[in-house]
């Protein structure tokens, strides 16, 4: 059947797509005109922690060259333009980006490629967005009331743990590593967005501040896990004025996530939402199998909160401005949250993006106290996360207390 599909696909290409793709700058640079084509390769060529491709390598350059030739042959066969490539040996494929000319459907092109015997699968590039909401309060950088300070008893949490030694990967827009509240907090800062200049942007900088802004430095705010160290992985960009214009594409996300897994991140924060995506799901499944906590933002506008919140094993978080549609969604602070802004400033943010950042910080505190075993997030009777009870569960032999809380309900997160 697959051979028949390949013959039909080749015939279809010959009849309708015989003209090679023109050097259409829009198709070459716009993710909505691109598809991802996965070409298989044997996993035994992968060498962990090698430098090629930002986190994986090959012992056989000749084999890699052969896969590149396959990709070029496929592009020519179906009238596409080869744009980019990224090796992903952990999931047994090379990922090639191909541009589809205007006037042709990316969904149809991906479907045809998926039935070619030289292709593992193909899919259109997906677009994702940060889950920030417009602020309902004045954008006052001196506003000092962090919701976690009262709701989560943050000062008490920090007497038990600060996240020391825990690596949190923030897959987001660019983080301002020179911000005085973030100076020294980033282990790595890498840009995975092609054809766009690197930049310090609002969404990623805001998420980073909530997770790990420096504490006791006499400036701004204290992050939930100020002792954690961040992997700032830019896979999104600001596509207009304001924090709500943050967008990402699935190829940039795949590269950043692959890097996060290869670097053994303890927590991956994904404050974004979009369509289901097989490639991203495959990479995140590897992360989950390694014991990495994957924290995601719940999008009330999408069925079941959108992807990756729908991925089994991920930790979906809402700011509770809209009642969650899924039973397994956690509720955390996400309204009028003061945090870091590029340029050494502070401002207020709203949305499930920032609720997710709170939970990533909390998990970093838990990971410091308990490096192995399942993660259990405790919720109060009213529904929101009880951060104190969550941390005290793993603070064995701890002569400590953490703010008053009601009788909790424990929910295993992974």
C-alpha cells in the first residue's frame, strides 16, 4: 500500500507540481508556508552531548550526507524548496524544513510527503502563541505585591528550598540576561529562531523573572526559585508591540526542546499553546521518560487547553480567569504579577503563561529537596495549588513550617 501511495504521489507531483518552486521570499521565510519532513536514520549514530546540531551528533558523516541527498531529492520531486535542517537522533529522524509555494496547500503537501517511502512522516509547521493577557492594572514597575508572597507564603518556602542546583529550561522569547534581577541566573542563552535577529523580549523575560529573579538583592522582585539556574532557549519572538504578540513556530520549538532534553533539564517551562504536533510530542515524550517535568500553559480558547497542555504527563496550569475545561488543570497565581521587563525595568503581567512560570519555580523547589520519585502537587480544598503543602511533602527531616493551609488534596503530577 505504501509503494502504491508513493507511485501515486510521484504521479501527482509530475502532473501538478512539475514546476520547481520559485525563490519566493515569503514561502522561504514564513512558517505558515512551510512543512517539516522527517527522514529516518538509525539511532545508533547518535552520540550524546556531541556538538553537531545543538545537542546531538553523528559518527557517520557519510550517512548524514545521504539523508541530506534524500531531502533534496524529495524537495525536487515535489516542487518544494529546502530551507533548513536539524538532526534529532534521540527520536530517530532528521527534520528538514521545506517551503511550499503560494497557491498550494501545506496540509496537502505534508500528506503527500508522508506517504513517500523515504519519509517517516511530514507535517505543516505549527504556530504557537504565548498565553499572556492584557493587564487590568496600571503598568507600575514599582508595584511590589507579588501574589506568591501572600498566596504561597514565598518567604516561608525559601526557608525550605530555593531551587539550588536545579536546571529550568525556558522555551520562550528572548530573555534579558543583563537585567539586574536576572544577572547571573542564566547558565545558557541560545537563539533557535532562524532569520530573525536575537533580542531581549517581554514574554521570555517576564517568565524568567517569575521563576528565578534574584532574591535579597535590594531590587525588584524575588523569583519563586531564585537558586535555580536557567536555560534561556529562544524559540519564540515578539511579532508586534506588547507582550501579547509573542509567537513561535514548531520547528524553532523542536530545536529548543531537543536542546533542553540533551542538556538534562530538570524542568521545561512552555508558557505557550497551539495545535497538536507530532514532532514536538515525540521530543516531549523523551523528556518525560527521562523524568523531566514539563509545565505548560492552559489556553481556554482551545479544546482541552491546547497543545502541549493536552500531552499526557505534562503539567497544565491556568491562572483561573476562566474556569478550566479539563479536570487535571492546576491553578496558580497569574493576575497582576510584578516581574522583570527588558531594559532593567519591572511591570505587571497577566495570563496562564505566568501561572505556569510559578509552577515551574515550585517544582524547582521540590526538585532541590527530592531528586527522584514521583512529583505530587497538592491542591487546597478551593482548587488552587497549595505550595506550602506541596513542598513540605518532600522536606523530610526538616524542622520547618510553611504558612497556614487548609486540609489539602494531593494530585500526582507525574
